């Protein structure tokens, strides 16, 4: 399938090339030529690996099928749950996406993307692995390191020095792969993402690749778990075949939610995609008022993976609802003014699909506590934002079935969860990890428990200017 730049339809590429060169030459993102309607009612009855294979065959049909099957097996045999993606049925369906090597949903794509990239390189007769650049707001970094670093790629990760949990930090800074570099940034995620994009712009030798969701290869595997979740809802009697299911997604860079939109365009009966934002609520304001304003004050919150003011994948959504000329104009406004306003017609069409809510820190904590007390289930802070958003949505849509995407293990944020549950925490996240385990009594992911006695190897913090000139 051909892919086009979101800013100029005359610029096109193949799926193989898009995996290797994630940004279009004009700075746009690659986007699919079309969305064919698929036999989704057959897909939903298949194991997750087969659903992933089906999705890849739609969007990356150039990949060697035998090698692709091997890649899928290699990627998901590392997950700790036999279903890979598991659904829990309580008040809302909870879709657990955190059984991979870093205990967060990013593993679903980033365990597979290195394998797919190697297949693409082989088919294009390219013998040199790209140097992977990654900006992270907390979870992408460790998932990328576990994926690309373990697959012998050179990889550099930039994370915001302040704001992420100490466990998230140690998941990155304790990595000892030979060609892996991890740097703190004196700034937030948006600064780190800007560093990566600028490095790409100046990449005259085309040496860099990306693990961020600007890479279309990150999005494609994520589409699969929407089909898996829908099938689980049918198997557990929550809906009947053909009935609609709404999904509540904690959203920062908008890649996870946009994957749901792609599943909808493929024919899956999704009524609404519910966007849950924390107090960095640029997405909520966009969907509710048609105004995207990244000038607002950035806040460090207790759901740090969503602390983002520039949501890259929103550009793909705008392309899907308009055209490249409009997207180019909008993105120019964003670059110059850090703000844009869409037309009333475009807003009305988008709000037929998306509903958005902003959740405060107090509401997030109260949700963790109430869900644990009433349902016996412990949420991480990001999933709590999605759950609280689902509750608000249900007030307006009382009979609509809802699935909440659970994007990380609560053990990644033990201090926040303990505080929310009403227990005293300490400054040591690993003491809090053990304390939380005694309360909720679910196994601590091995990837987190094993960090306790590991030494941090990557301790350098860079200014933004230093980071942008790191590979001059």
C-alpha cells in the first residue's frame, strides 16, 4: 500500500521505506493511501498474533510473510500473559496492555517494530541498521530500549529530567546494551520530541530511524488490540456481534487513540473513541472547542506519560478528515503561533467520532481508590484518567458498552497509587513497590522487581542545544 505525506499528496513512499524513514521530506507524517473494509467478524475470533498478522497484511503487504510470522512470534513470545492482550470484566471492560518487557502498552508495538524494520532493510538490500532516536514521556524509552537495544540497534533515548517516576527512569538508565545511550533533557517531553524531529531534519546521511509514534510502524500493531478487545467483549457477553463498543483511551501523543480510529475505519463497530486527558488538556480542548493551543502552561502531573502539549499524531487525524493543503496550513500555524483553530464543519465531523474529557489530579486519585474499593481492581494513574473519562461519558451514554485501555502496570507508579489508596508512601519507590504488593496482592512484573539492585549507567543530563548537536 502506498503512503503519502500528510502535507503534500505528491510525496509518496512504500510501507518498507516508511519503516526506515519515518518522516516525509517535507516534515509531514506518512499516512495510508486508503482504509479497506476488512472481515473484522472473522478477525475477532483469532488469537492476537493472527490479528496482528492480518493488520500487517493490510498495511504492509510488501513484507515477506514467512519472515513476518517469525517476527510476530519472536516479539510476543516475550510477553507474560498467554493471551498477550487480556480483558478484565468489571464495571467497564479493562483491556490490559502491559504484559510486555517494560510493563506498558508501548511494548505491543516496540517489541515488533525492530523485527519488521530488519525485514524491510533486508528486502531493500540495505545492510546498515539505522540509529534509532527516541523521545519519551516515560514509557516509550524503556520499551524502545528493550526492543531495539535487544535487537542490536544503536539507539539514543531522550527523557525529561523531571516528571517521570523513578522506576520509569531506572528502566532506562540501568540498560547496559552496548550501543544504547540514554540522556535526560533539561525540559519536558515536547522539548525532547522537538530535539528528535530536528535531528531528523538535519539527517543528510539518512542514518536515523524512529521508535516514536511518528513512525507509522508504531501505529500498525496497535490497531490489532482493538479487534482483540472487541472479540473479548463478545465472548464475555458484554455485547452481541455487530453491536458497537466505545473505547476510552488515556491520551498524550494521540498514537494509541489514532490506532483505534484506524480500526474503526477498517470496519470495526466502534461508536466513540473517548479521549482522556490529564491537566495538560490540549486534546480535550481541541475535541470540545476546535481550538488547539499549546501555549498553555505545562504541568508536571502524576500521569507523566500524558504530559504532552504537542500531540504529533493529531496531524494524521486532520489529514484523514481534510486534505494536505489544509494540514500544511494548520501545521504552519502550530509552528509559528503554537496554536490553530479548525473550521466548524471539520469540528462537527470529528466530534461524531471523538468525545473528550479532562481529569484533575484529585479526580484521578479518587478513581484509583473507588475502583479498588468497589471492584477490587487496581489502576495505574493513566488508566485511572481513562476510567474517569469513561464514567463521564457513560453519564451521557448510559447504555453504551465501554472498554478502557489499561496502558501500564500500577507497579510502575507505586508512590502515586499508594497515596491514592490512602496509604503512606516513602521516597524510595522500591519500598513502595513492596508495600503496594502486600496490599493488592498481584505479582510484581519481573522487569520492575529486578531493577532494585541495578546500577544506573546513564546519568548525563543535556541542555536542549547540547542534545540537538549531539551527532553533528
